């Protein structure tokens, strides 16, 4: 079997990028973002991107880089948060936004990986989220239909990977990365650690290697905190 391991983030993305493509980018807040792969997409200069991600990074970090370079045409996302650039581009009409509730977004991605074209949920009924979408009544309750999400490319970050592409994630990095790995034509993984085959306990593998096409050792492993609140310790 040919090796899935590539020598650099640029090499791992070589030949995969094109204008107008759809990219799933893992991460939750500032956790589990593919920090090493995003700068290479920026360097490639591809434009008109549709990006599916829980959020779009933060000032100077993560997908913010692709917003700043005006390479993203549309975000499918659940959280704008403290990203002022994301907010400004959306409000000015420069950036198209499809806002999806967080659980619905995760389920749409999971559905894409599982081959389920659509499903029904009560989340968003009666709100702008349901505008233009089919609704049905089940057991006296109204549900809105949501469609699957799929992508040309998924870029995700794992804690540990082996050469076969089996992956382990840590904590909130598991929120979107594992499902995104299943829902793209090609999945490229950056991992904090690459271990030998057999080193990962099969019972602890979160994503099997069948979903992973390319692996690279991550070059950026910054652990940021989006908001920090502190209080003075009581004295006396």
C-alpha cells in the first residue's frame, strides 16, 4: 500500500485545490483547527471557495486568513462569534453566509458521509433558518427538512495518526473533525503525532483510515484561548 504520509502541508495539498471548490475545515472555536494546512490554501491563491466550518477562526488565526485574502465566497457555518472580519464581510454583502444551527450543521455533515440526502429536525422551525425549506408534520409537531453537506476536500486536525490513516482526537477537537473526514471526496489530515502502525489501540480509534487519503505532521500546534475571564482570588 502506498504511503499516505506527505513531507509537508504544501505537498499534502498538491494537485487538490481549484477555484470554486467546497472545503470542509475542522475545528471548534480555536480547538482542532488545521492551522498548518490553511496557510497553504492561502498561498495557492484559489478563489471563490465555499467553506463549511463551525466558525471562521479569530483575528489572524485559522480561516480568518482566507477571509482576509478574500478567497472565501461563501461560509456555511454556525458561529460568527468574535470574528470582526467575518461579521464585516457578511454585513457588507461581500461574503455569502448560510447560517446553520450547530447540531444541525454537524448532522448535515454526518448525513453527507453516511449517504443520507436529507433529514428532519425541529431546530430552527419558525425562524430565518427554516426560510425556503420544506416542512413536514410528524406526531403533531412541525419539522424542517435539512439537506446533507459534502465537500471536494476536508482538511482536519488530529491528535495522533498512524501511516494507515487511523486517527485519534482530543476533547472538543472531536466535535466536527471526525464527521468531516467521512464527507469529502479527499480528506487531508494534519496530526500532532504520527505513530507506527499498531501503536493505536483499535478500541480508541475515532476515525478509521479508510476515510483518510493524505497525512502530514502539523507544523503549527498553537493552543489558543478565545476568551479568558479571570477573577481576583479571595484574600484573608
